[in-house]
């Protein structure tokens, strides 16, 4: 079973909705870029909500002189977008999940492959969390308190079984907190402090081949949980 990982930039008070200026994409030290690159190399698919997908589609494919390589990588990665309104995604290697999309996500998780990454897509993130489909949380915690905005977890949601895999600080004040759920512990606990010498910078890399989609009507969460085909997201 493939890992579905939520990767988010988040404030100290848990907000992932960027309403202020606490997130600066230009403020990336070499160690943070390297951590991002290593995470991207573990994945070969992205799962996005409609708004985030359209934001990405409206920007990256239009870049004609992207020295980072992100445009080419995002064009090649297999992208799944959950939407009831998009008929034609108009971006190559993109598949629209509609109808019983939770069962379709279960089918993708059941295929051979690397990690499936979710970023942005707050409504989708909440639905995935409530459906019990999320295996890991990779949170880049920013040293800011926004005081408003939608948060990572839906109101009233409880999760008592998180396990810490990695805690790492960077020179710009951002901290990476990596958790797994349901006892899944792929790497073992690891505590990392800020080193005195920065790692060499590296480009952001995805290198993700296309992934076919096979729809299944249900998939068991395991551990006596509910079956995916019987679940519906909140609208």
C-alpha cells in the first residue's frame, strides 16, 4: 500500500491558509531546499483539490525559462485532481477524480508506486483526514502566529496515535515535523539540530512517471476501520 502524505506549510497556531505574509517562497536556505528535494524524490504522484490544481496549472505550464526545473517536473508528474466541475484538466498527465473519488484514491494507493503527496487543497485535506486515508504528515512549521484562517485538522477532529519520525530545524526559523499514523514508522525516530555548516544547495526535483488509474469501489482502511467506498466528503 502506497503512502499518502500531507505536506503543508503551517503556522505555530496551526493555520495552513495563507492570509498574511508569513510564507515567503524566496526565503529558502540550502538545507530547507535539500529537505524538500529529498521528500519529492520519494513521491511519484500528486493529489490536489480543484483550486490548488487550477492555481498550479495557471502558473507553471506558462513558464518558458524556468531554471529550477519545476515546470518540467510538474508537467511530467501524474496529477490527480478531485473536482465535480472540471471536465477537461487541460494539463498533461492529469486525471480528474469525480463521483466516488475516495474509492478512486484507495485504488491509486493500492497500486505499486512511490508516495502520493497532497499539498494546499485545504478542503480536500480535511476530507482525506476524516476518511482515514492519510498515512503521514510532513509539516514545515513557520515561526509565526496568524490568528485566523483554516487549520490543518477539521474542527473537533482527534488523532491520539501520531508518531514522530523526524524533527529538524533550519536557519530561517522553519522547522520540519514529520509524523506517521496507525503505528507506521518507516525510518525510526530521528532528531536533527541545525548544523553549523549549511548543506550544498540543490534544485527541487520530482522525477515522477505517469501512473494509470484503476477505480475500485471500496478499500479497507485496516484495523477494523470503515471501507472507503462507503465514505463521502463534506461539501
